[in-house]
């Protein structure tokens, strides 16, 4: 992942879209480590600047984001299944 701008934001969007297409259901949440959350905030700032309006950094496409130091960065499905975002 290195420091590619928007990589995390776009990966989260892709995982969300794949999940929605496959199940027809929204995930419960995203869980990010503090360092991933910092990258996400950087990405949100870039997207907000490019679209010319603020984006809520507490939600990704309407799905809440939690921060957990023990998390590797996951999307949590409605049944609790965790999908690794990176790796």
C-alpha cells in the first residue's frame, strides 16, 4: 500500500461494492487501526477537495468507521464476518 493517495479509500469502496453486489446487504461497519484511520482521513481530505464539498470522516459511503488499535483493518458483514481490507 505504501503511501499511494486514495488507496485505502478506494479499497474500502471496492470491498463495500463487492459485498453489496454479492449479498444485497450493507456491511455493519469498518474497523481501522489508528494508523489506517490516519491514512483514511488523509484520503477523505483529498476526495473532499476534489469534489468541492466536505465528506463525513466518520462514515464511508454511509457505513460507520470504528477505530481499534488491535484491528488489521476490516469490513464487518451483517453476520459478523470480517473481511480484511488490505493484504
